[in-house]
């Protein structure tokens, strides 16, 4: 734990976020340890994306170096991610025609598009879009992705090539059929199963020791394969090509460009949402702040560079960033050095993977996918909200039934629908006086409260706009109609009304005219200055002049309660 404590202390006391001499040794050492984790993870996520394993290492090298140079967070590790893998596969595989080189080129173009969208988002200040995925929808979406990713690896876990099925249920039934018929590689399945068990056990260890799971599974399987000749009995990754990441773009048509633009937008949204959440949580933990716009720019630049140099879309990693921190990382130099160590590996030891069983990578991906399932979050949603539970379940099922790319659209649409529903039908109530308590209170929570004779006190907790203006009007009319005594003034507790548009203004004018015909005044208490300014701009300065506005509900009640 000493390394972790030291890294956290450095994070708290290094406001400049720059590279310091005292941090060089801890960061370079952390980068070396991180490299041991990045090699199998990068290859595994690349395979899950339908690409050659080396593409994952290229994507890792380039993104780590770029972010290490320009990223705003002190420690944030970028690279291939299990959440993006099914999206990349769904976008690239149908266009590649089974050609690995074309698949790499398409994935590179996809990453360039992702980077372009993020860089454009930086200049247009669109960082708020990461908030479109609410917690229940995000939880359901990631759980759906986890199922898709895990099921896609069953064939590799059994030592067999995929039969071409893309639907999760077809992949599951195909794997079960192979097991029943005995049509699978027993040795590969045993090694893949052992990988899953060891990694799950390692996940229960203290953070400083979780790297042992990767070292044991990858190193042990390669050693066993080399010494026992297992590479003749089961599929292996094979030696990686030696050399630097090189441009791999080319051979595109306009059809490829248009086909990849939509998926790139969805991947950009998900990648930035993941990165923003992780960077904010780490910054808050250490009493710092991160510029979300600069985070978007750095992530976009890393994606674009990775796409140009033989990689594919990347995002921040919730698994590798803690590995770096627990290994003693203090600044961005840790990620930068990890990228350099990976580069050294590619130049000097690419043949090491010649004996690595492919089923080990499938096991790594399956465990990573399982980590995306937020069981605690699901339980909390189920306990607290039926509506949010239904949204979570609907998103989960949508990803499985519709696919991962339509699932992104579904997730955004559901998030917007939740927002619109909340704004369309916000909380609204009548306020009453409660004996022995100061102020005015919600009648639904205090049915024993009494109404102020001749007054109707209305509360509406949302901006007034085209979707809820009529809802507000009907709410006021209903309360006036059911009042046991004649009402001569409606007082709107307007603290929650933070905005108004032209459509809502029309509704307000109509309501004021209707109430005026009945001899009822319409006034506002605690309405914010900017909203008053909006009303004036809409030409209502005379209709709702200063006599219609009160600084507090109490002052409005005092003013009108004595009138008959």
C-alpha cells in the first residue's frame, strides 16, 4: 500500500500537473508494470473487435504517448476498451469482407472519425453531451454490452473459430451445441477456463497484487505451451510483426465513409462519457479539478492519431488506470513511459506471443466484460425506483435484441425521453400553512395543513416551455376549481421556474386573462431575475409589472390575505 499512498500524496500536492524529477523513477517503474498488463489486454480487446492482435498494441502505444503529452489528468490510462469492442466489430466486420488488412484500415478510419467528432465537440463546447446517458440507462447498456462481448468469445474459449453468427443467442446456442457434440478443443477450453478462474480470484486480491493474475495466466500458459508443445494442439496467437506503428489507411470508398460516420458518433459519445466519468472521479478523490473540454480534445487527438497509425478507437480504462495508480504512478509520465515500454516490446520481443494460446485472450475478454456489470448499482435501482429499473432492463434487452450500434441510439433516445417526461410532467403541488411550522408546505405531505382564505398557493418545479406550459395552466385551474372558498389571488411559488419560452408565454397570457375575467389576480413570488427579464423581452413588462412580483411567498401572502 506504500506505493499507492505515495502516488496519492503526489497527486494531491502537485498542482502544476507537470513532470518532476522526483517522479521519474516511480512513474517509469509503474509504466513498466503497466506494460505487462497492457500487452495481453490490448491483444484481447483487438481480437474482440474483430481485428488482428497487433492492432491493439498499436492503439495502446499511440494513445498512451499522445495523452501522456497533452492530457489534462495527472494519471489516466487510455487504450482499447471492452465496452467499445462490440461497437467496433459491428461497424467494421460487415464492411471488411473477411480481409484483415481492410478491417484494420476501416477501424483506423473509424478512429479518425471518432477523434474528429471529439475535437469538433471541444470547439463547439459539447462536453455536456456526455450527460445524455443517465445512470440506469448506462448501467443497462453496459450490462448488455457485457453479455454481447462475453458470448462473442465463447467460440475462441473452446478453441474454435466463430461460425459467423453475430446474434448473441446464436453464439450461445452454437457454443452449447459444440459442447454437446464434443466439437471443441479440450486443452484450449481448460486453459481458457483456468484463465477466467485465476483472473476472478485475482480480482479479490488487494489492488497491488491484481497484476499477478495477468502474469500468471499469460506467462504460465506461454511457458506450458512452449515446453509441452501445446501450440501444436490448440490455436495460438503467434508471433507479432516487429516494428513501429505505421499508417494503415487506404482503399476506402464513399460508402465506407457514410457507413462509419454514424457508428463513430456513438462510439465518440460512449468513449467520452467513460473518460469524463473516470477523470472526474479521480480528480475529486484527490481534491483536484479536470477541464472536461481539454479532456475531450486530448481523447479526440489520441483517437485520431491511433487511427492514422494502425490502431482503432480507444477510451480511458477503468481497469488499467487503477493498475497504474497502485503501481506507484504519480503523473502522466507513467502512461507515456508505458507507451514507450510497449514500443520497446514491439521492437525487441514480438516473438514472445508465438506460444500464447488464443483461448487465454478470450478468457481475459470475458472477465473484462463481466467487470462492466454493475451488480450493486442494479440492486440499488431495483430497490429505489421501478421506472429507472424498467429503463435499465429495457436498455439491456434492446442491446441484446437490436444490436450494439442501435443500442447506442436506443440508450440516447431513452435518456432524452426520460428528460422530456420529467420536464413535461414535473412535480407540482399546492402549498398550505402548517400549525407550529414556519413557511408554507406541500399539501400532499401535510394534508393537515390549512389553506389561506381567498388565496391559492401554487408550486411548479420546472422551467416553463412548450411541452409543459399547458400542464402548468391546468394545474392552476384545477387548484382554483377545487378550492373550498372563492379565490381572489393565485400566488405562484416560482423559485423552481428557471426559464420560459414563447409557447409558455402564450399559455401564461391566456391563463392571466382567464383568471382576470373571474376577478382573480396572478402574481409570482421568488421569480428569478433572468426569468423576469425574459418576460419583459416578450413584451409582458406591463402585464406582469412590479406589482405582480414579490421577493418571498410570505410577503405575497401578507399583501393579499387581507383583501376580499
